[in-house]
């Protein structure tokens, strides 16, 4: 699992429910299909799948 925070205001506000309520009511994230542990973690804390991004290499 990788979480990137770059700006000081992002670091200070990360994980604060007050910040989430003020700026929206949903958290979205992307988890790679091969990252099973991250998928299980997010499933366990209430995240659900609501979209799927697919790709194909062009040769």
C-alpha cells in the first residue's frame, strides 16, 4: 500500500473527518488489481468497488 502526501496542508488534513465533511462526503482511491492486501484492508474498513478501469496493450 502506498499513500503519497506532498503538500503540508494535505498532510495536516489527511484522515480528519472534519476536513472530509467540509470538502465532500466521499473518499475515492485507486488500488492496483495485484495489490490483494490493500484490497482486503479497504474492504475491511467499509470501502466498496464502484468502478473498474481496464486497459490493453497495443502492439
